[in-house]
C-alpha cells in the first residue's frame, strides 16, 4: 500500500519526471499491491451476445461489478 498512498500524493508532473524504467518499476509494484489486496481473483473471460438487448439483460442479472 506504500506505493498506492505515495502515488495519490504525487502530482502528474512528479510522475512524468520519472524515467521510463522507473515508470515500469512503479507500474509493476502497483500491480503487485493490487493483486495482494484484491479480495477476489479476477479471471479474464470473453462473452458474446447476439444483440445489445441480450447484453443488457445479462448485465442486469449480474451481482459482481467485476464482470462488467
């Protein structure tokens, strides 16, 4: 959580001042923190619908906001 708290206090100029390597390191560390604190593992999936109306019906039935 250290990087998340620090990033909240940083300005865009502070973040843009980082070298490309530092940005990659920061992004990787933030990802690891998110994985660590995440309650539920996200499993990517693909879902297709024959119409937008079918998609809306499916979305209305979902209880988990991670799915949409």
